[in-house]
C-alpha cells in the first residue's frame, strides 16, 4: 500500500508510474489527497476544541477559587457542548479514514523505472537467454503422454478424487517430485536461507498484508466457516511472520524459505497450453523470501534471480529471463523477473518462477519496520521468488530428457531420486 504523504508529495510521478501499469482509475489519486485534506481539517478542529477546553477548565478552576460560581457554571456548560462537538468530529474522522483506506488499497504498487510499458505478456522484455534447445527423438511425446506411458502421473484419477487441476503422482513420478523439493530446499539452505514449515491456511489479515486481498480474492480458495484462505504461495505465511514487527538493522537481510503445496482457483481454459502440468489448481513450490534495507533491495533482487537461474542451469534446462511489462505485473510488485524454460516437445516457453521486489508496498500493509543504527524507524523492503515451482519443471524434465525408450534424470537429482532414469 502506498503512503498518503508520498502520494501527496509526488502526485505527478505517481500518476506517471501508474500509467505504466495501465491503471484505470487515476482519479483516485486526487480523491485520496482530498480525503486526506478533509481528515487534516477535522483533526485541526478537534485539536482547537481540545485546546480551548483545556483553557476553559483552567478558567473554571480559577473562577471557583474566586467564588464566581455562576460564571464557572456557564463555562462548564460551554465545555459540555465542545465535548459533544469533539465526539462528533472524531466520528467524522474515523469515517473519513475508512473511506480513505478503501481507496488507498485500490492503488497498485508503483513500477520501478526500468519496467517497460505494455499491456500483455507479449510486451515483456527478454533480459537474458541461456542454454541450447535439446534434440529429441523422432515422435517425441509431450509430458502428459510420457506421464501415462511410464505410469508417473494420473490426471484422470485426480479428476475422480477432486477435479481438474489436481493430479496424482505415482511411483517414480512421486519420487521425482520429492527429489526436486529436497534439491531446491538444499540449494536454498546452501545460499543462506532459513527453512520453515508453514501453515497452509491464513487469515484475512495475512492475505491483506502481502497484497493478495482484496486484489486476488476470487483466485483463492476460501473456507467460509473459519474465515480462512488456502495459501496461493508460501510467500504469504513467510512474509506475515513479520507483520507488526520491528526488526533491527543488523538483522537484515532476513532470508527465509519454505516448501508448501499452493492452491489457486485460476479461471479454467482449454487447449495444450493448459493441458497436463501446464496449469494446476494445486501444485508444489519452494519459495524464497527476503526482508531488506531499501538501499540493498535491488542488489538482492538480482542475487535472487541468479539463485533461480543457477537451479535451472544445474537441471540442464534451457531458459530465458523476462522483465515484466507494466500490464503483466502483479498488483503489489515494483519489479518482477519471470524465468521460463523451453518445452522441447510442446515447442513453447513455460513460466517456472517469478522473482519480485515489492519495495515498501507490503511492509506498509504489514507495518513491518526496522530501526536504523541511528534510531530512525523505516519501512523495510520485501522480496520473494519461486525457487522453484514444480509442475512445469517436471514437464520440462520429462520432455527435454526423453529418449526413445526412457527418461533420463538430471545428474544433480541422482542423490535425491536414487535412480538415474525412468524406463
């Protein structure tokens, strides 16, 4: 959430950056400033009445000491009216603050100056490409056919148990899944991240704190009896560990990671682009999260991007890094890199990771602050990244490592799988 003072002091800049995100309600900026003006006017009236009441109270005391009771009583009556006026003004202030808050939460984060303009994913900027396209055997199969051929994943059984987008992993398919989770967690630990086991359900305050609510309310599974949400990513519980927390500057950066299943009620569509593992409602992911000083956060974003790239390099997958354009970014992000791997059988790029800097957008909602060595209180910057989301990684491994009669396993996974191939 943006801070009102920042909006007021940088109105033209805010409007300019919001245009990069194709924000459709620029009038809200002027409305927010007007509401803040109203609140300040009301607060000034309250302060004036309170100051007058304090003066009147002293006058009453002095008059009583002098025996001027009738005059004292008259002033007392005027203070009763003043107190009622103060009470009414405080109600107006509270109402104004609520309207102001409801408008503020509709404003997305401002994109970083490096974010390109654009409305769709077609306008994202390719920052880097790595690796070579694998040579596949004749009649190479897409991963959903390979999963059936080698009895690794049963999509129909998942439909029977739950519905579309909830696959059942079997045998070596399940072991490959577990191996990838352990590999990603081990790599995160080696990079200095502290592993956490996290709740899979969060309350509304947690969803609001990281920006999923109210922006993505329709995409989250909701347990209405308990007013809890299934997490769309481990980012939500990890970052909310620090809601309403003041950290010390020498504790930064804070580096946490966690493996969780993730749940997303994304709108369904049809075709090869969402077939098999390409789009799921439940999937596994290892998430990395950092909390940092503002002056280090973009350096840290690059480090997190490199961490994800190194995972892809160790897996031997061809990939590219995209800087998302304004129209393809999330509501809360200031800058996002997407990593996509090449699916040789489908002949298309598959997104497997997003790494984002949210600057102070989440920390302002979370009231996540740190105290500098000089004793000054500041909002921290929050960052997170998928390291990595499993479904499309599994799809790319199955497709890119297939031979005519087997699927080879990337060497880095052998200690975790206990086997070097699937046949």
